[in-house]
């Protein structure tokens, strides 16, 4: 945690004002990523899901 806070120029007191420990931060990050992915998939149709997977495999296929 010291390396992370040093790279962010963050005082430990600032970190611990918002998080109990590094596990608390980790859980928040995982929850945010999971929610964003769920929202993406819930708002997508079959064609855009196909496009999403192609983009992950081959980069931007729309430019082809």
C-alpha cells in the first residue's frame, strides 16, 4: 500500500478516511467493474455482443 500511496502522492490518512484496508479497496474496485460489465451486457443486443467479442480478439474490426 505504501508504494500505491507514494505513486499517488497520497497521505495514508486520506486513504484510511475512505477505506478500512486494502481489501476494502479491492472489493470496491471489483464491485465497480462487475456493475459496469453487467450494465454493458444488459444494454446490449446480440449483434453488439458479437462486435464486443470480435473487438477483444482482433482489435477494432469496424476499421477493417
